[in-house]
């Protein structure tokens, strides 16, 4: 049902869902913030490299106390989601400060606040879930940060009719994976400037915490692989994940690297345009996976324990996300930092665009160390 435009601005904002829930409870208004403590204390398993000691990024994490992320679900009876930035509006017409694709912008300075009038309001008669994430056009974040929130809804027995996702960061695999999880395309709403939905039960599930979790991996394996009947292909495969079609973080001497890998039984694959189901089967069938640091390695969540992973880094970007997955799943993770100037230890320049060049002699040594003959 569509209602005429409503006036803006709003009557204020709450800094967080927690503040909104506390204020609503004291006012006698129904409100809920469910927290599911699914995360466990874990020990980071340092990947194996040629360096002694290991790279500082891994030493730093190994010496830290780590807990897997948990989940929260904000349940807002009569809540609204508005605009391309997916701002959440409470029944008392206030914004939630810590949820929006513009969450770094002060709530009173966001795009939606500047409108003279809000878009026409659509009143849904069924629950609506908001799954907006700024980086959801990055395969890793979609798989590890967005899709696991469906597990949180399932645990609470909530069955949304519509799912709102970030329309500014659309990618084909988003629709494909949602359909694999039983959500039809017509139930998926990509955010846009005219978005304005009110629901009798607006739900906002989130994964909270820095370190990805085994429960997220288990959900992906169960729902995208086992439930979909995807089984490994016959034989054992060795694959190299190429980034030559990527706009950044290329392996500059890929031809030299591929000659070394080919002698060890590896074949080059390009994941761009490959159906997710085929990617899952590919990784589930692999006994060894190699490649430069990139989103394609997200699919190691579908590998079998014991699979050997060779990850190549630029000195300007050494990340712990895929070694973390390997440690949680029981994969054997090896790493090689490429040639070139290194920033000082404990200085994370986090250059996501930095290309990579590796010393092939070191690569041969690392393959021997991993027992990949």
C-alpha cells in the first residue's frame, strides 16, 4: 500500500540501536535487541612462510586475545527503511545513528535529512529485513558479513517477506546466492533514492566483532553447498586463482609464477563470471589453492580440511582474513610476501591497489615446504 509523501526532517536521532531499545523500553514501547553470543574464544593459527620470525601482522594477531564475532538483531515494530543509504527510522521518527550506508556521517548531516519531503511510503504487511552493507559489492564481505545474518534470523524464527540490500553496490552473485538460500529475486529490494518502506516488523541483523567466525563458515557450507547438493568432482584438483582481469592488485609476473605452478600440477582459473555453484564445487574439489590476495580466496570456506592454500601478498598489504578462515576450517595456509620496499613493522599502509611481484625462487621453496611436488 502506497501513502503520500511525508515531510522531513526527522525529530532527532538515537546514537545506536542499544540507545533506542533502552529509551523505548522505559517509555513502554515494544522494542527488542536480540544478541546471540555465538562466538568463541579462539587462537589464531599463524600461516607458514619462509620468514623468521613470521610477518608482523601475524605475530601481532597471534599475541592477541581473539573472540569470534557474535550476532545481533534489532527488531523494530513499525520501523522504516528509507533512501538509497538505507537509513533506519524508528516509530517516533528518529534515525538510528550507527546504521546507514552513511554511518560515518553525523546523522543530522546525512543525505536523507536534507530532503524537503520523503519519498512515498510503502506499508508492507509482512516482516522486512535490512541487509545493507557498504562493501557488499566485494565478494568477501557479501559472503562473510551479509549472508551469515540470515542465520541469525533463522535462529529467531523470523521469516521476512522482503530483503533490502545495498543498491549502490549491486553484483550478480548477490541475487544468485540469495536464490540458493531460498529467497526469490522478487523478494529482494535494492536500495534506491525512492525507497521508503514501513513494516510491522522491521528487522536489522548484524554480525558484530572484528574476527570472522566458524558459525558463519558452517552456515555457508551447510546452506550453499550441502543443502544445494553440491559435491566435489572426482579426483583432486590444484588451482591457481588469477587476478589478471581484476582492476587492481594484479600479480605482475603471473606468467613466470604460472610456469612454476604448472610444473606442480596447477591450472589457472578465472572466477569472474563463473556461477557461484561452480566456484563452490571447484574449491570443494581442490587439494591445493594458490593465488594473490583477493576476494576469490573467500571460496576457501568450501575447501576440505587439510587443503593447502598458498597466498601471495604485496609488501604494502598483508592481511589476516584468509589465514583466519584457514585456521577455523583446518586448512594448511602458507604465505609469500612479494618483492619491493616494505613499510616499517607494525605500520599498516593497507594499500588495496598495490600490485604484487613474487620471487619465483622463493615460491619454489614455499611449494617444497608445503609438500606440493
